[in-house]
C-alpha cells in the first residue's frame, strides 16, 4: 500500500504525493521555551517522529524544520495578555534569553530520552526578526493590515476563505460576538506586530517600520517555514489546538502574501489528557520526562504507550496505563534480545507492516503485528531480523537494548539468592532445582567468585 495521510485541510485521508519526487519538506511547530515541555507536548513530537520515520521507510529524504518560539507567544491566543517569555522572567528571575537557552536545552534532552530524531534545521524566532518584518511589510503593501494603539493587525475579512482549515464560521462569530473587540475590527483578526507598552522596557523588543515591539506568534512560523522550505512545501504539523487559530492564521498570512496555503498536507496530533482534561503548561504540576525518570520509569515506555493509540485519537494518561506499557515494552525488548543474531527480515511481514504504517500511521496495528511476529514459530534469526526492521519505524531501540542488572525481575533474583544459599549449605539438589526454576523463568545464573550473575537465557 502506498502512503496515505489524513489531511486536516481537506478532512480526508489521501495518497501522499510529494512536490519534488523523493523529497519531503516538513515543518513542525516547535516548543514555546518559557517552561519545560510536558509529556502531552511530547506526544505531539512523538507523532511527528513517527511520521518522519514512516516517510523515510518509504524512501523519502526528509527536510525537517522546527522552530523554537522564544518570543511573541502571548498568554491568550486572542492576542491579549503578556508574552509567555515575560511570564517566565517573572516566575524564575532569569533573563528571557537565559530562559530560552535553558528550556531549549531541556527540550533537546527530552527528545533524546524519547529517541526522537532532531530536525535538520532548528530556527529561533528571535534570529528571524528581519524576515518577519519583511513579511508584515508585504502584507501591509497588499492592504491586509491595519493599525491599532497596540499593534499591527491582520484583517481577516479581506480573505474570502479565511478560516477554511478550522472550518470557522466567521459570519456566525461576528453575529454572536459578546466579548469586547477593543480596537480589533473582527474577532478573528490577529496581531502581526505588537508594540512594546509605553514607558516599559522589555527584554525582547526590536525596532520596526511601525514602532518598537515584537512579532506575533503566527507570523514567526509562516516566515521561517517559507524561508527554509519555500512558499508551498509538503507537510506542516502541530497539535490539534493549532487547527483553529495558529495554523489557520499561518495559512491566511501565506495566502495573502504568496497565494498558497503554505503546505499541501496539514497533520495534527490529538491531545494527551490527564484525568480527562487537557494537560497544559500553565496548569502547573504537569508531568515531564524528568518526572517519569524520577519515578524510575524508562522514557521509552512512554513512547511505547503513545504507539498504542492512533495519533488522531486523544489518549488519557494514567499511571496504570504507563505500568502496562513498561511491562509490554520490557517483554518485547527482552524477548527480542534473547533471539540472538539477526538474519534478514521476512519480506512478506515487512510488506504487511508497511501496509499498517502507510495507512495514516496506524502504529497500534503495527504494534499488534510486532507481537504476532514475536509469538510466531518463525526461526529466531528471521524473527529477530524482522523485529529490528519494524523497529526502524517504532523507535523503541530494540537493536541496542541489553538487559541491566535492575531488569532482573525480583522473583528471579530471589530464586538466585535461594540457590546461592543452598549451594553454600552444600544442598546441591536444592541448588540444581532452583537453577531449573530460574531457567524456566527465562534466565541463566552463572557462578562467579564470591557471588553469582544473572543474564537472560537463550
Ligand atoms: P507549546 O510549547 O505550548 O507551543 O506546544 C508545543 C506543541 O505541543 C504544539 O504542537 C501543541 O499543539 C502541542 N500540545 C500542547 N498541549 C498538548 C497536549 N496536551 N497533548 C498533545 N500535544 C499538545
Ligand atoms: Zn507554529
């Protein structure tokens, strides 16, 4: 089966056809670095990593660009409230630049822990102020902007199909408006450039043709995506919350400037929820990769958990679900390890696996096939070769995993301790019986001077 992806723009699953044969331009909205990423954010990056792996599986060369939002993302998507970075300044007492560097590094550490490949190009909003100013100037020249006392705004009424991505009912919104519009002409109009408040020096502000200030969040992604990938590229991704505002506005700006919808396919990862509610940075007490590590979890078990749910369904996080993922992931890794030397993969099974992942990244079904292979009667080398091939898409690190001391289950360790005690007491019959019990549990015990060592049995 050829690769098919669900495109939010058309609300349909359709064959993936790249603009340039063999190549894919991919832009993924990156983190707002005023705080750590929570595991909800990381679910979206895991989905995007899965997409990238599937594209490569299909032989594409992927040009992946990810931004770092280090300015301009306001507390409210309605262009009110302060910049989230300034909020971080108040919370931590550090400078905005220090915060950006700190949380960018923390984000990269999280990516590594989850086996997520970094993009080819990282781009910081603050390194691209001139590109954003040029973009706004073009929109102004084409008559899409107006000025208020706090900034330059995009007039969404000037675009006939504004809001198509989010299927927004703009006429209905205008008619039903109860909130204060302020100086905005329409509820959906959004800031392109915000003026710094008078008499207040901000840590992040720049001169512009309109006055000192800082760029809006949406213009950042349109400007950088265009700079690195062109006016129309293949795939743009983000979380589902971006459909109605951020991506709708990225498209509006690009349509106004270049007449394209920026990307041919718009893909969105659905949210991770906690207690059936959205996990959000501002809620406080959110779960991070570090929280998982502190509680003794392997972050790759979280990756496994995410693979069990399709990216277009919400996933409710529970510790029980993570525990189940730990058990499954450990069993998979240990069983694969024990298969010994890998041979070539089985072409028929690889074809079946391809059909699953090419069906809009159906990793839950791909994972079910993985277990089917593991439990099959195939020869070990063929089985292992097939599983390692699958793992190029799953990303669970099966090829490099080796059991550690702490991977030995407590009950096996207890059997080994009992055997050691029996040996010391010269009760060799009991020691042999216990060795048999240890082997039956899938482990080998080796005597060493003054103790014993456990390793997975073959
Ligand atoms: P932010 O750092 O807030 O700009 O968000 C980074 C990415 O995480 C964006 O693509 C968001 O859409 C996504 N995101 C935010 N909250 C969640 C969540 N609870 N589950 C999954 N993705 C999320
Ligand atoms: Zn973005």
